[in-house]
C-alpha cells in the first residue's frame, strides 16, 4: 500500500471518529446555551406579566404562550423550568415548549401564571446540527484530500522516479545511477545514500567479476598442462599400483577441469555475456545432440524416442541452446534406469524430457549448485544449475515433475513471450 493511500485512509478514520463526536458535543453545548437563554427570557416575561396584572387585573391569556388564571388560595407547585408538549390551536398539534410555572399574590388575589416559549424538537435540532456538521466536515475533508493528493504527488514525485530507476538499474550495464533531487531533506538524504551505496556495489561487482574470470582462466592453464602431462605419463609402463594412482590423479584433474569450465560458464551467464540472440529451432538440433551422446546411450542400453508435436522455436543464443540440450540429455541418460526409455516431447510451447529413475529426488534442491542427483564421481553437481540459469537468461520457465519413478523436466516459453 502506498504511503499516500495510507495517509488518506487515516484521514477517513479520523473524520469518521471526529464527526459523530463533534455532532454530539455541538448538540449538547448549543442546547444548553439556547435553553439558558430561553429560561432567562421566560423569567423576564414573568416579570412583565406581574407588572401588567398590577396595572390591569383582568389580563387576558394568550394560549399557548401565556396562561393566567385566578385561584382562591396559595398552592404549592414545582417552579422549575421544564420542557413540555402543549397543544397549539393555531398549528393544531402538540408543540415543544419551555415552561415556567409560578403562583403570585397581587393585591388580595392569587394567580397561577404559566409562561412558555417555543423550542425546536431535539430530533430536528440534532438532524440540523448533524447535517450541517457532516456537510462542513466532508467539504473540509474533500478539500484536504484533494490538496494532499496534489501536494503529496508533487513532493513524492522524485521519490517515485528514483524508485523506478532503482527497479530497472543493473550493475551489468555499467552505467551511473542518475536520481532526481528533492526539496524534502529526508528524500535528499535517501537519494545521496543510494548513490553512495550503488557506487560501492558497482565497484564490488566489477572486482568480483574480474576476479572470477581471471581466477578461472588462470586455473585452467595449469590444469590443462597437468592433465596433458599425466596423459603422457599414463602411456608409459608402470606397476599396477602406480598406474591406479596416476589414473586416479588424471580423473581428478579431468573432473576439476570440467568443474572450472562450468563455474566459468555460470559466471559468464551471471554477467550476461551471451547476447547473440537468434531464432533457434530445437527440433532441428535435438537429433544432432542425441547422436553426439550416442555412446553414453548405448552404454546404458537406453532407447531415445523423440515426439514432435510442433516446432519449439526460441529466441536464444545458439551456444546456450546447444548447451541446454546437451545438459538435459546428459542428465536424462545419467539418471535413467538401464534398459529403459527416455522420451523427449516437443511442441510449439514446451519441451519435455522424461526418464525412469530409482533416485530419491528433492525438487527443492535439484537446481541448487553442487547438489547431485546420484553419487557418480564424474558428476560436478552443476548440470541442472546451468540449465536453470540458461532458462532464466533466455526468458524460459522450467519445472520438475516426479510421478511413479518417472522424472520429467519441462521447459516452457514464458507466458508473456507467448502473447
């Protein structure tokens, strides 16, 4: 959720709390002051009536505002001012009034005096206040919301621009990160910190990239020399014991050389060094790669079946396309049960490799580096890691299925690419 959305939500919550509380407070405060003012006026009117009765004992009542009646003697009544409902002959309905009742002796005659003042019904009063307050607060809220959005978008514009720049920034492009300045101190501090951080990471990335490439190249040269010399020495006659030791060293050297080559390949993939993209038809090169691995297939007495349900054509670096197939076919051969079937199915959208296996495979770890599918000594544990990385840089999706000892690797075109 964006900060401006959360801010607006907080405004709404505050308004929903403040509005009813404000209405109640305003209702009770206004009601108190209006009642106090009416009560004061009732007492003044009472004095006026008493003065009129002194001057004119035959004072005429005006219903329902003034009622004056003669009584024989003094009576005890509640002199508190109260709210009453009195029938109004003009309105022809009961109306709310504030009423002051008193008993006064003027001369030798006692009078019962009732003075009333019309008031607004609590319901109507509350509706009027609530409606007015609601309209006023909603107008204020709408104006604040509009100004907040406009001002916030303007103030936050550099921040959002810089975020978008960070999302698309890549160390591989070797470009300077350019961010916008802001008038807000916190945003400016964030921008400066990001510049410093990315510059440092860019330098670290370059150093690591150079180290990886140089180390791999430097290691490969002595390994090649070592392997060549061991090969020559193995051609000579040795005792069986020494021959086994030399051959073990030779195998380890070969394995170390393969490991170094694959690590160098992964480094190149991570550094995005394969950009020579072209339309590659996997159906056309699959048979060729299968024939290259024919000795391994025959050694395990496997049968390879290729099912063409369509042309699997992908825009990919041709070297990576060949490497992808080699690794997938090699993996199927290595992990298949002898005298079993390996099926390769191709369509316009996907390519599936299926083989029977007795291995217990953890799908969560299968693409992790140095995680082997079996305990073969010549396996580096990087084959499927390379496959996974190739699919990532080539915008392909890969998934693994295991059903009834049938191991499947499915390579699919990305859904967005298919559109």
